[in-house]
C-alpha cells in the first residue's frame, strides 16, 4: 500500500513538471530574444522553484542543508556527489549566485527544458571530443566565473546508485588549477528519496553537506581531485551509513 501511494504521488509530480515546464520553457526562449545572462537565469530558476515546491509538497521530499557558511564570496567551482536529477535542480535554488553547469549537449534536445537551458550561460559539451570539450570548458567556464557565476561540475560524470561510488574524473580539478579558484566538495544523499533512473520518489529528507573550499593554486589536478573524493565519500558514509553497510542493497 505504501509503495502504491508513492507511485500515485510520483505520477502527480510528473504531471506537475510536464504541465509547468512547457509554458515556462517557451516563455524563457521568447524572453531570451530581449534579455540574456543573469536576468534570464533567474527567470528560468523561477520554474525550478516550482519543481522543488512540487517535490516537497507532492512527493514529501525535504532538504536539510549544512555548510552554507563555507561558501566563499568570490569565484568557486562546486563539485557535488551525483545520485539523481534532484541535485541538478535543487542547487540552483540553494546557491546565492547563478550556476554554470557543465553538461552533455544531448540535454539541449529535451523539449522545452532543453530549449530554455540552451539560452542560458552554461557549458554544453560533446563528450566524444574530449580535447575540444576541455577547451570549451576552460574558455567558457573561466569567462562565466569572471562574470560572477559559479561553475558546477559533477566529478563522477554521471549518476551513481545509493551506496556506490563512481570514478572521480579530474575535469573540475583541472579547471580549478587552470583558473586558480578553489573547489568546494558537496555530499548529497538524494538517492535516499529519488533513486537513480527510478520513477517512484520516496518521502524523506535529503542531506546536502557543503565542505570547506579546497585551494587549487600550486596543486596537481589528480591530487586535488583525490582530496575532493576523500572528503565527499567520507561525508556520504557519515550522512547515510545504512547505505554503505556491507549487506546494504543499492537503491
């Protein structure tokens, strides 16, 4: 019975997202003819706030945020754990500055959502062309940070199941070293409520823990990323110990 209720709430939430994203996406595309940059970003984030409102009041998913005092005033690169689509939406509403996501260009093909995303100051890359992708990240990421945006890159590259650990890639660390800005590690337990590639969302609390900025000046990218990985994975085991128990099953 409980799982059936979760299914119904998830279904209502899916309808909520579909009904709200279409007009908002079209509005953003039309608005982008006249305004770009930060004003357009916050216009789009108004829809994300609707999405987050729905996740809380339709699905019963709440967020417990700690470590906001660790965020610096200047440019920074955020390096979060990636377990579900929840954090890709939620971080835009939690952070005080516009975020510049580095993401695969296929997302631009998603109707309405992708169309609006393509009009924002983001970095979309072709993962098959690694050298070209890195040059684009370095050039555009640095430019957007100079504009006052924060760059956000998921070190694992893709979503991982609850209780698992992906391969941490050095892209975010390379950008940090190239630009001299710090990396901020972030632990997120979103799979507790919003499992990877799952339609059914479960009510509960998602913990978001923001670590202290890690300086990048004079560091090697691989070494820097190992420090980010160590902090995130240790914090994940503190926040969600049952997921990492020897007999735990991935969600």
